[in-house]
């Protein structure tokens, strides 16, 4: 479920909610937020392993990408259950709540992250993840939700302002530059 600065309590009609979700969904914000999270983890991973295994880091881009994506699937639930967001989601003012408008519990966050890893990123398998990302984008645009959020989570978006826009742009530029 997706909303724009509203909570579950404020939503009156399921039909209005579905229409509202379709109109206020922000797939590109979600995509860039996740890529900021993955990029920051990649930088930490690269520096950490690069010190001890520089050849492994420079010679195994596909394996490293898979490892980073898998690690994020394990790390993200911690952030979601404690803060209800991640660094990337924070910069784009995206919050994840359960259907009772509370931060999701760790187990539910873990299941959600696993489903994102499987259904959204195709387990990080090259080529496969292109199809799963396109499919997820289409479902989000057409229905206002993703298979991993449907019925369990409410995703809220709000305007993120000039400062967060600049910070997000700088982080994305830095990640691309590395």
C-alpha cells in the first residue's frame, strides 16, 4: 500500500485508497532510495574487503554485486524494524509502516526484504533482475503496490525538499563515480 503523507487511519474507502495509491506511487524515488542504500553498502564493503583482499574486489564485480545485494537483504530488516526507514528512504522521505501504522516488526521486515530480493531483484542474478525489476515497476504503477508490500505494509511518501534533494544527488553521483 502506498500513501502520500496520510496514514491508514485517515483512509476511508478501500476503492479511494486504491485510486489514491495509483496516483501517488513514486517508483523512481523507491528505486533511487534503494540504490543509495546499496551504494553505501557497496562502499563500506569495498573498503572493508579491499584492504584485505584487493584482488577479489577488483576481479569479481558480478560476485561482489551478488554479495552486496544478499547482505542488504540481511541488513535492511534491522533498519526497518528500528527506524521504519533506511538512509536512502530517509533522504526520499519514504517510510514503511505496518497496517496498524507502526514500524514493522523484525520478522515482517525480514520477510519483506527477502521478497524484494527474490521478486524485485531476482536474487541478484544478472539479466534475471532486469525482468523482475521491470515487472515490479509495472505492478507498482498499475496497482499502486508491490507484491512484497501488498496487505502487510503501508509505504508513505512526502516531499523531500531542496536539502535532501542535493544530498541525494551528491550521494548518487559519488556512487556512480566510484
